[in-house]
């Protein structure tokens, strides 16, 4: 199985998502993060599942995959690890994720 690396921004995104959902329901927040982790493992196994975003966002190999109302932005690095770059709400402008 491929290694999974989360950028600092992705780690912050996950904490923010958890905190937002946990305002209403901590158990739901835990379940959603479990769903995201399961998705990361699936993407590591089949990294071509998502939509290509390289030309649109000028990041070689960048792809996105929807999980509920959120988008996981990821790519494979030079050693073959899956890099989770960001996890953002789907209403957010994808180009703005590179500005943070």
C-alpha cells in the first residue's frame, strides 16, 4: 500500500472540518473524519479515481475527489506517496486553495 502524506494545510483543514461538524455533533465529526481517512486509503490504492486539476491549477498531477460536501485535492509525489494537499468545502473556489 502507498504511503499517505498530509500537508500542514490539509491537517489544518481536517481539524477545521472536525471542529465545524462537532459544534453540532462530535460523533458525526468523528465519523466524517473516518470517512475521509478511508477515502485517502482508497485514493492511495487507485490514485486515478479523481478529476484531473493539473492544467486548471498548474500543479503537476493534481487531482480532486468529492467526499460529501468536501473536495480532497491530492497528487502522487516523486516517490509514489499520495500527498493530500487540501480538503476544502466544494463551494470554495479551487484556485483560492493555493493562496493559503
